[in-house]
């Protein structure tokens, strides 16, 4: 799957959390440290980690937001994709 490096700003992210980043969504499958070897079960504020589990490629600068469930993540990502398509046309 797609991997994106994120800097956690507020709260924590854990393996198994559902998230949205721009028009992409997914479930955290792994959290990998900046050295590429260290694996974490959760990451807190000011911690740069690579998140594995995206369903697509987020744009640079997109905020990653943890949501309650997979349905909410997909709905939010789909509405963002729809908005992006409408802006293009």
C-alpha cells in the first residue's frame, strides 16, 4: 500500500485507527519511525512517523485526521473527491 510520512500535531494515532488525508482514506496498518526500521504501536504529538494503509496517494500538505469508523472515513474522502472534481470542471 501507499506510505506517507506525517508529523503528529495533536492527539495520538494507533494501529487500527481509520483516517482521512485529503481525498484518501484508510486504516493504519503500521507506524514506522523516520529511520525506516522502528515500528510503533502508537505515535503522539511532535512525532514524525510513516503511516502505512492509504487507499490512494494524498497530496503534499494534506492533513491526516483520525475518524471513528471506516464508513465515516470513506464518506469524507468521497465527498472531498467530488468537490475536487467539481472544482476542475
